[in-house]
C-alpha cells in the first residue's frame, strides 16, 4: 500500500465510510487463471458445437485481456476434476463444454473485476500521493517563522482543502469498488447456480473465485427447467441440502425437479408455519375461532387467514392420506405434500398430495378431479385417492404404488360456472398438469415408473388438454367425461408407445352424454355443450371398461358420482390400469362395448341393458 | 334393469338435479347416529372374531365422487386373529365363518381374501391378506373397512371431521 507521510489512511477510511483497499484485496485473492485452466480442461473434454466454441473463445479473450498474470500457481487438479465429472455425466455429455463455458465466464468476470479494481486503487493512490506531497510542502512552508498571519491561515486552508480532496477521492473510489465487487458477486451467484444446474458442484473453485463462502445458496431463477433444477439439487453437498430443507423457503417445496421427499418436507414445514401463526395466538381463553373472527386485532393479515384455512385443508388431506393401507394391516405408505401454494388462484389454493413415493414407485397414478374440486373445498381429504391407492396396490402385490391427488388448477365451481366453457381455464390448467406430471419422470429413481393419469368429470377434459401440451404418460383413464376438448381421438393424447386410453362411462351418467351425440329428450341443450367428443363412443380409440352402478336412489346424478366406490366395477378397472395390467381387463371380464357399436348411433349405449355388479376387489397376490 | 328410454328420461331429470346441486336423502340421520352406526358395527365385529385391535379409526366420508353430502360414517379396524402366530397369515374362512355366525351375510366366495359382508345396512369389506414377502412385518392379521349408510346430510368437508380419529378404546373388548 502507498506510504503517506501526512494523510492518515485509517482516518481516510473512517471519513470515507469504508475501506477500498480491503475490497480490492478481497478481489485480488481470487485466482482467475486457475478457474480458466479448469474451464479449458472441461471445454477440451466435451464435444463442442461451433456456437459453443465461439462463445468459449470470446470468454477466453475477455479473460486474457483482463488477466494480470499474477499468482500463477495451480492447485486445482484439472484432469481429476474433469475425470470425476466425465464419470458422473458421461463423456458425450453436452454438459461438459457448458461447464467449461460457465467457468471461463467466471474467470473472465473475475479477471475484469480485478483489473478494474486494481486500476481504481492505483489511480487513488497516485492522487493521494500527490495530495500528501502538496500537504508536505505546505507543512514545510509553515515552519518558516516569518510568515504573516494571513499567509499562515491561507496555508492552513490549503491543507484542509487537500485533506478534503483526499477524503472525496477515497469516497469516490470506494463507491466504484463497491460497485465492481457487487457486480462481480451478483454475476458469480448466478454463475454458481448455473453450474449447479449443469450438474457441477462449484465448491472446487471456492476461494479461487474470490468469494469467501458460497452461502447462502440461492435457488435457481424462475423458469429454470426441471432437469436443470434436479442437477442443481444433486450438486449440493448433503450438508447444504440439510440447510436448505431446514430453512424451508416456500419456493423450494414447489420447485419442479426437486425430489419428492424433499418437497414434502419443505412444504410440510411451510404448512406448519401457516398453522402456528394462528394457532399459537389461541391461548389464555382465546380460541382459534376468536382469532379468525377478528384477525386484525391479533395482528393477522388477510393473507395469513387465507393461508391458515388452506393449511387446515392440507393437514386434513395428509391425515386422511396417511390412513391408506398398503396391502397388509397397519402397513401405511409414506405421504408427501408435493405442492403447497395456499394463496394461488386468488386464495382458492393449489396443492398436491402423494400417497406413496412417486420417485421410487413402479406404478404411479395422478388423479385429477373436476367441477367444484379445490384445495379450499377440501378435495385433498376426499377418500378417492386412498381408495385408488389401496385397490391399485392390491392389483399388483409385488410392486410399489403411488397415487398423487393433484388439486393444482383453478377448477370451475359448478356446471353453471362460465369458466367451464372458457378454453383458457382448461388450457392453463392443462399446462400446469403437464408440467407436474412430466417432472415425476425427472426425479424418478431407477427404471421409469408406469404412469397413469386419471381424470374424473371436468378433470378428464383437463387431462385431454394436458396431453395436447406435451404431457408424457403411459396410460390415461377418463371417467365421467363431459368431453375431451382439444383431443378428438385417442391418438391426440400422444401416449407413450404401448399406452392406452381407458374410459369409464356409466350409461346413466348424464354428464357423459355429450350433446353432439344425444338430442333425445331435448334437454341436453347448449348448457352442457362445448366440451368436445365423447371418448366412450365407438371409433374414438379407447378401451371402455364397465362402470355401471347399482340403482341406489332415484337420483340419476348418483351415476356420475360413484366411479371411486369401493367394490365398484370402475374402481377395480382403474386399479387394473394403474397397476400396469390394463390388458387384464379383458381377462377380468370388465371390458365394455362402446357406445354406438353394432352400427347404431352414438346415442345407443349397450351398457344400459346390463345390470351393474359389485364386490370387485383385488384380493390375492394373483390379482 | 332400466330400459334405455327410462335411462334417458332419468338422465334428463339428472341434469336438473345436477344443476340444482341436490342429492335427496329420504330419512336423514344425525352425525352422531352415523358415527354410532359404524362404531357399534366395528365393536360387534371385533367381538364376533375375538380380535385383538391393533389400529382403529373413525371418519366421515362423502358418499359421492364430488365430496358433497350426504356423508356416512366409516371405520377401519386392523386386528390379530386369536390363536394364530403373529408371523403367520390368518385363514380368511375362519374369520368369515365367525362373522356369518354373528349374523353378517355375504354373497362372496369363501375362498376370497376380501369378501364383502352386510348386517343392518352396514357394509364391510374384510381383508385377510396372505403371507407377506420378506421385509414386511405383519402388524395385524386382517382389517375391515366398515361403511355406514349414506344418510348424514351434514356437510363435513371443512369441519375437520373427515380426519380419521382413533377409536381403539371404544371398540376393544374389555
């Protein structure tokens, strides 16, 4: 550091409000050459495209022109690092050169920051030296005993101005250095996250990147793909993962690409916070209802109340799901709060609960309910998910099952909700569903799961739309479908090879009699129009299974509401499909003729002439 | 069996009902009665088979896929069958015979591992699973799902009573 005789550097730092030399030092300890060498090694190891070559060369030139060639030693074992990642990612991985490019960009940014900071400090020191010399001359002059009082006071004033100049210059450079430091730190944070989404744990460059600690770890930015998020997560050390789970930032629990058990742990902690915020106020004779009756008095915001109410629904859903029995008495599958967004859709909430772990299950079903379903409406505690789980688990005794109750869209509330006929409502929901189904394949461990997406009522319309937005699934089950909107045949669902569309439609279910086919008594007017084709009709390309219900009341809507009854044809058939045994339906005698078969019109339903059967239950290891 | 024309006519009425959100119950019972119906049945079953309860819960469940009223009482009871080692599966026939002797009727095949039985308008599904694979330890020989009648017209969706509660003490033999 510059040696000054008259200006005190500690005093300057105190006056300027910060130490520019310390900031410079914190940057200069970085080792951009080490990072650049490592970058080069990754770049060379991978197969590069011309585009990536050019990007790398550009970053390399930036580094070369900024690098000051100090600190040449190289403690990072580049070849060992590359070897490690080649093993982890595969030699052909496009990730290797990408890691190289990201590292070279860090090296360039660091070298540029070092160069800029060094220039600023050199300029500052030259200015201070000059001012110090001027002050020195003034001090020498003041030693002259023949000076007039005016001269003396003029010299004093000159010294003061010089000192002020020194403080002003230091302040200005401090500001510049802070800006350089912050700019580099921000860039580094983003770049480290990107490296993690490449699947690379950047802790090896810690220190060399002039950052003392890579803490706290920022989450990948919104819009990061699920595969990248998954690599980001896997690049963290177990200790870092533990910290992030303990911190339970709400975004982490809903981030597609994070393993199911982690999402469940984070979301459950966030839910518990929402519950405690209200329930902890209920003491000394004050009840939760008292608190909710006058939330402002207890310092609760309207959003805290919305979160509390939906947290209760989630807690009830988890408790109901935990009751599911996995084939043997007292043997309960784990349950996970897979999605938890209590304030979504204007306070209606969005959530998903997994019964069993989709990341490890051999058979996974995602269940989408229809009209009037929702987090706020208590759908998470509906018994259908538990029943589908129990029946599917028994349909294949040797395999692990998972059922996800997905309440993640803004469902229309009633048949007269105008949103029912809004294509946007199904479109938005379809996109959300497609993303949430597809991510289960990203986080799944081992051989791919057999995926079935089950849509009930309006949920079946949504499932059809999700297929149009790129949802990947082996099989699809539609029960009580009012129409398949964007899909006009099974082919439009773009199922995985070998996949099938299975349809359950009770002959007496008025919702499934779409108006395009039945004009009969004339009451199927435009009210129910607009949801598309009936997938139970001959020629649509579906396998129809038996889904009749025994007469129970005089109320025919009963037929629309009993596809998930224990012992029903429908629940049994769905379990055959979910367990990967859709072909067993034929053998189990549960396939049904399509509407309009035998050359009749689509209004003709052969199932109307058959009596419903009950007592269907998978009951032994043989199925 | 309904004729097709009757089906269509009924479906037409159904639309009206769907739009009005109405599901008629002719002889409603109170939530307390709905609860007592299945808890009493669960106690009756445990007594009939001389079972040792390992887990027993009660909750209200909606009687339709929409989750709307009416509701019914539902119990799930896991138990050991007396005289059978805890690392051995029980014989379904023994359990079914004990229930039939107690007045439960069934159309199910006696060989089945999961027959349905009925008494006083309460339906049960009995599950007596076979020997589990290595790694799964038995925590009971059997369980029954007890379903009461769909006559409770209260809306239990958001009153917390859809959460299963422990009823072991209410049904365990003294």
